[in-house]
């Protein structure tokens, strides 16, 4: 069964969608207004449509901090190996 709200495919015919929780077996499940409301509610809950509301600035900076730390370690090793035991 393919969900009308999140387009996930599931082998189960009974019960709500495992991803978004929309009940396809309800009597007015194919009502376009209800489907649009469920899609808007699903978009508000997921990070795919609103990543800035759930990802902090520190989480965005972590990869760049790792790159800077790796570069600093690389430069430190290069200087240590080149100097013959003296760092400066």
C-alpha cells in the first residue's frame, strides 16, 4: 500500500502508516482537504522540510571544526618531522 501523505510503501493493508501515522482505512481517508492537512502536519514534524528549526549552530559547525583540527594536526606533524625533533 502506498501512503497518500508521505508516499511510503508498506506491505501492511491494515492500520496507520508506519512513517507518518495516517490511517488509510478511515472512512474519509481520501478527502483532499484531509490529505493536505495531514501532509502539512507531517512536513512540520520532519526535519527534511525544516532543518533550521532542529539543528543548532554548533551542530552545523562540528564538521568545520573537525577539518580545522585535522589541518592543525597535519601541520604539527609536518613541522615535527621536518625539524629533527625541534618544533620551532
